[in-house]
């Protein structure tokens, strides 16, 4: 204030022929003293009685102050009655609508709502979601907590600790301080919380210093246990009380603070270096400060006398800063705002030149309320180049700086500007790589979380009885992923995609079908071709030896029919291998079932023929007329046509169709043929099973008939193999999915057909090729 007034008075361009003066009153952090001193400003010199004029009245044109919002509010409630302009340099709580209730109050700072938004953005930038809040136990502290807490919750940040520390009007009552601050000091040492948001007014900072000091005394410990990241509001000025100059302040090392934008002023450092406590300028503040700061006395009678040659720049930074602080910059601008407003008032104008040429008359007649129109419209650039103007709410249109405090062991410090907060768009800009963290964090960005972050592939699940910032990390279910940290839920992959093993990406599903090119498909294809070749060879052998007794026995035509149907059975497996098509889906089950019914019907006809042939040899038997090709063909055609009828009904009513199953397998799309009607499908299989059981039963009873060429025992064993394959097929088929389901059916077709081929025809081929002696008519008619 002294520097600004001196600079204005020495400038002939600003307020020429006028000299500014000022009075400074201390509130002692007491509402009572604030009201008392404000009443003194409104009273005469001798009596503190407002509106009572018995002596020379004080000509007060404007007021600057106070240090905190409460002091400013107390002052404004009185001075507002007289419409006296008051320029506050404190930061007001956003819930206080000062412009509405205090229209004559101006604030040389931006809206505090911008600062609250900046605090939230700063916490989100570093992903600090588990923080503590410290405020004084008074109205200002309560408003701070009530305003900040909902903002934090809206953005997913939990206040783990809310500490209301006592206000300290007097710091010398160590007993009371110890009794009241012990619980709060325990909160500050909480290992769960690394970041504290501090409502950093003068009283809060002072109390924090005492808390740490008391904790060290009680615990006989260093400050390592209270090394935290402090985020402080713009109320804070680092300079401490003289009584605390011996306190170790390194626990504030690495702190981040908001500060209303400021710049260095030319000449200010030189002004400080020229201060002299012996100068006769009625400045008793400097005299008291000088004696306490340098631990000397201005009185000649003491042992240690202040010489006046002591240097302010030799004092620790925590006691006195040689640079322009944010608060000092605001006071400087407040003085210049008033000076420019007065300058506009006294500036001569053509229409009032006669009146304003008489400056002394204008000065005597000027009232404090006449300054308001000029204050509201004031706009100028200060000596640092910053624009000074008020918005419609009486707030200065400026932003915030983000400062990083680097404190050295000798209690000196450096303020590093690491970011800023724009007032227009409320956007936080910060340079993380320029921040110096506390040494205990090893220059690694600290974490302040209730628990570890949930990595991609996991989602959060709230812990019962805990704040929403405390959660368990649960892996995503199959088909769901999370590709960001701390997601509340996993989201479903598209139907044609699946989640990878880490559950953090969706991958396109592969097409699943039994291909000709894969090993399983090649194996089944090779088996089908090999068995087809074997069948053709057997048919060729039987064709060459068609006149031999073993071929002619048991109906030679049925033998050819059976071999051809088995050959077609092997070929029907080709319909199941390869990518399904609508036509193949429509034909393959019906084709397979009809061909198999023909093969089983042939076997049944052969078996019945054998039984009837032996029964007809008995004397007086009437079954001779049934022996012959007619009965065999009737059995063959009749049994086959029943299956054809079932398939026709099936294809007419609920035909099979091509289907893309997206859900059967998690990582593949199954291209399959749906049966259309499971009932009809199992009817087809059931009829095949019925034929097989009938054939097995008839062959079983005929297997001991006396004939060397009797096929009944071979048919019995072949049908046993056939039934075993297909009875095991059903549970295996139902328990598999995708191409393996098709492979099971193809294998069953090949295995059952191979069983019939091997059990019935390989013994005959052996006799034909290697035992031709047994293939004679004598053996055919020989009896046991």
C-alpha cells in the first residue's frame, strides 16, 4: 500500500496537485475489533460515535480490506450504509452473493467459483479421488466445505477426511491448543490420504503449522509422517508469524496453491531495500516488524540495537518475501483502481471546466458515493501490463495461477508457476513435468486413492458400507470388455465380436464350420474316400465271383444293394463337410437317413430270408411260398418308403435351414444347419434305431442255424456295432457344439457303415480270395 501511494504521488500524470494518504487499522482477527475500528473510521477523531460531529470529521473516500472474507463482510455491513466504496482483496465464498446484498463492495479478484472448478479439475488431472478437506471451524470454513464437497462428489472424488480445526485468535494458550488439536493432528498423519485440500486463510495456515509442531513434540518424530500434497486456495500468503519463524516449513515442500494472477512490479524490490526503521514517517508497523524479525531493539538502552542496516533479503522467505506476492499485488491494484477513479473525477471537462479548475472546491464537495459510477466503468492497464476492470458482479476480470512451492532446508523457497486457470472458459492448463513433488515421493507423482485403480478388463463394484470411491475390481464377464481405467461397468461386445483374454478389446469372431482344409475335415474326408474305395473293391470282387456259392447265398441282389447303399452312406458324409449352404442343409439329413434305412432294410431282408429258408426246410412247412426275391424286395421297399415318408413330411413342414449361431461359442460364429424340427430329426433317428434293433433281434435268433454260409452271426455282430455307435452318438452329439457336432455325426456315419461293411463282407472276401476251397457247393449243402 505504501509503495502504491508513493508511486502515485510521485507521478505527475496521475492526480496532479493532489496527494493521497492512508490509515491502516488492524482487526486482530476479531469481529469485535473489526466493527470497532470501522466505527472509528466513520466517527470524528476524538469520539467513536458515528453521525456525531463535535470535532473535525474524517474525510474517508474509500476503504481497502480486509484480509479475509469475514473481515470484509463485517466492514461492508457498516460502510455500505454510507455508500462508501470498499475494495476487498480477500477471496469470498461463492455462496455469498456479495453484489446483491453489498452493492458498494468491489473485489479485486475473480469469482471464487472459478477457483473451486480449478480445484476439481486439478484433482481429476492427477486422478486423486481420495482426499482430505481442512477448514476452520467457523462460517467461512463451513461455506468452503459445503460448496466444495458436492462438487467433488459430482466428479467422482470422495472427501475421506473433513477436519474442522479450531480458529486461533490467540496462539499462546498451548494447553488449550494441545487439547483441541491432538485429534486433528492424527487425521493429518493418516496414511490412507496423501492429498489435502486446505482452505488456506491466515488462521488455517497458522493452525496447521501448530498442529505439525505439536505432533513432532508429542510423537518425538520428524515430519515424514505428515508429508502430504497440500492443495491450497488463493487465500494463502506464505509469510508466517514472527513467533513461528523457527518452525520447520519443509512439510509444505511440493505444495500446489491457487493464486490470483500477479506480476512483478518494477521498483518494488528497490523500495523494500530502501526501508529504514529510523525514518520519521509515522510508520510504526515497520518498526515493530523490524525489531521482531531481526531480534533487536530500536531503543538505545538494550544490548542488541537495530542499526537500520539489516537487510530484508537476509530474512528467511517464510518470514518475509522480497518478491511481489499475490495479496500484495491485489492491494497495489486496489490503490490504483481508486486513484484512477479519482483521476477521472478531477479530470477537467469542457462543460465543467470552470467548476473543476477550482480543485479545492471540488475536493471539499466530493462525496464518497459519487465515486461508484467511475469505479464501475474503470478500465486501465497497470504498470505490469495487466488490464484492470470490474465485471457486472463487481469482480476483477482475471484468472488464477497454479504455483508449486519448492522449499529448501534453509527455509528459503521458490514459487514455480506450473499452470493457470482461465476465467472465461474455466479451463485448467497445467504442466505436470515442471512440478517438484515432496522428497518422500521420490519425484514420482503421488497417488491418493481409497484402493488401486481398476485396470482395463475390470470394472468397479462398490464396497458395502464404504464411500463410492472405495470399490473392488471385478473381471469383466465373457463377451464384455472395459478399455479404460475405473469403469463402472463392462460393455457388451458386438454380436459378431468376442472379448480377448485381457477383456480390454473386442475381436472379430472366426467362422466355425467343418472345413475340407483343416486337419479334422481332412481326416474324415480321407476316411470316407478310403472306405468308399474299399466298398468299390468289395463290390468288384463280388461282381467277378458272382457265380460262386458264397456270393449267391443269402440273395445276391440284396448283397449288391447293400454294398451300393453303404457306398452312398460313405459319400453322404461329403454333404456334412465344408461350409454349409442352403441346399446342403436341406438335403443332408434326409439323404443320410434314407440311404441308411435302405442299408438296414437290406440287412433285415437278408436276415428274414435266412430264417424263412431254414424254417421252410422242415417237413410240411408252408413257408416255401414266401421264400424268394419278392419278399426281400417287399421288405426293402416297404421299410425304406416309411423313412422316405417321414423325410417328406419333415421337409414339407419344418425343413432344415442355414443358421449363424453367434452365441454357441464365445470366440466363433457357428455356421450350421438347423434341423428345423428336432422332433422330426429324432423320429428319423428313432426309425433307424427301430430297424437296427429288429435286424439285430432276428439275426440273433438265427445265428446258430446250421449253414456254413449263414450270415446271421455276422449280421448280429454288425448290428451290435451299428447300435453301439448310434446309441453313443446321441449324448455325444448333444454335448458338443459347432463343427465338432458335425464331426461327431460324420464319424458316426463312417463308423457304423464301416462296421456293417467289415463285419458282413470282410469274412466273405477272405474266403473268396484266400480260401477258395471253402467256396464250393459241397460245403453249401453239407449239414452238421
